[in-house]
C-alpha cells in the first residue's frame, strides 16, 4: 500500500497527464519552425524544480496577462513549484527582471519576447547559467536560436491569416488592422497575416496607453474612408474602443478582435463583434511550468524545435455562452 504522500503525488500526476499529453500532441503537429533543430542545451543538474520566474512584456494588471499568470500559478500549485510572476512593458525593464531572476538562482525561466533583440543577452545569460528557458506568446522564431528548450504560443502570422480569411468569407472587402503597440513583433505579424488572408487592408498605429485617442483615431479612419467595412483589432481592450468608434462614425464595418475579456464576450453576444481569436493564454502560463518540471527532473523536452501551438481558437455566437463562464473565472 502506498504512503499518503505517494498516493497524493500519484493523483496529482494523473491530473496533469492530459495536459502533458496535449502538449506533446500539439508539438507533434507541423507548423512554423518545423525545419529547425533543437540546439544543445547548457548542462543542467537533474533535480527538483523549486522556483520558476515568469517574466512577460504585459503591463501589470492587464486582463490578458492575468490569465497567463493564473495558468502559471495553477501549474505551480499542482506541481509544488513556487512561481514568481513579474512583467514590464518596456523591453529594457523586462531584461532587468530576467537578470534579477538569474541572479536569484531560479530553477527555470519563462519569458515572452515581444522585442527579442532587447532580451537576447539576458536570455542567453540565463541559459549559460544552467537555467532552462521556455519562451511564450511572442518570439517563436527566435526561441530556438536563443537556446530555449521550447516555445508555447500561437503563430501570429497564421492566426492573422485565419482571421483575414474569416472576414473575407463574411463578404468584407477592405480591412482596417489596428496595431496597438509599436515595436511589438507579434502585432506586426498578426496584421501581416491578416492582410495575406484577407487581401485589401490598411493599418493604423495607435497607443494602447491612450484609449481616448485610440477611439478617436479609429473613428477618424472610418469617417475618412467609408469603403472600410471590416476592422480587426489585436487586443481585447482596443476591441471595445473599436465598437464605440464604429457606432460614433455610423459605419457599417464588422469588427473582429484577438483575445478575450468580459467586454468582448458581451459584444459578441450583442452582435457588435463578429468573432474573437482566442490564443488560450492560460495554457501559455500553465504548460511551460509542466515542461520545465519534466526537463529539470527527467531531461524531457517537448516540441523538438517546433512551437507548441495554443491557437488560434475562435469564439463567436455559436460558442460564446460556453466560453463566457471560463472568461469570468480567469482561465480563458
């Protein structure tokens, strides 16, 4: 008969098994980077994963990144790993957070790379120090180059192309793609993919930190070019502003967005938002902690140089009621 601690551990691993299997299946699928090879990793001492630092480029309190944080902390709790989450929108500050985590001697590191060049030195220092790194969300092309053991996220170009195709299939002819963050490689990839999938498109640069101006700029674009009949936003907060801008401009443009929050759910239900592209960011927090646990304890890797894809998943009127409850609980 197993001791209580072993029995508890067995139950915990049975709960995690579907997630680990899902990661393996996703990684086995072909996708961007499938021709890459996994680089040799710096020597890592096999042992226990005690502490994982998660360092993202999101602003503190951002609804999207809160879900990533929830996923990482849930995995940490189930695996008995302390998760330290920090974020900074400025690439220089994010690099400093990575350096601090390395100096503290964490056992694993999870990093989002919206600006890969600004983080390369810090990430490579972590790997040289024997700290395994999993990249998430942004920077999938650079992940293998920098020496990470894997990447978890959504191929932004493919997701953008899927969104563009759906808008074209809805009978739309000219799209406005709204980029909310200058220098974010993922945002640029989304718009490039959307343009490829849709056809005729124009881009609009706005600043997510100035929501009033965001709304005014979208409204101005619609008023100056009435032929725009589709608006694609790349962030759930910007989506709400686009809905208001379309109403104020009296435009008939359909709106779609990347990512979910309560406002997006409400807009889909109301019919003012056509659909949302969900990259299931809870997995982007959860799965890397599992991957680091397996790597640290058993030198297992997932993906073989191919990103573990968490999206795109689509939410529209057909499934929004089911997803709404998950958004409310902070897991979608």
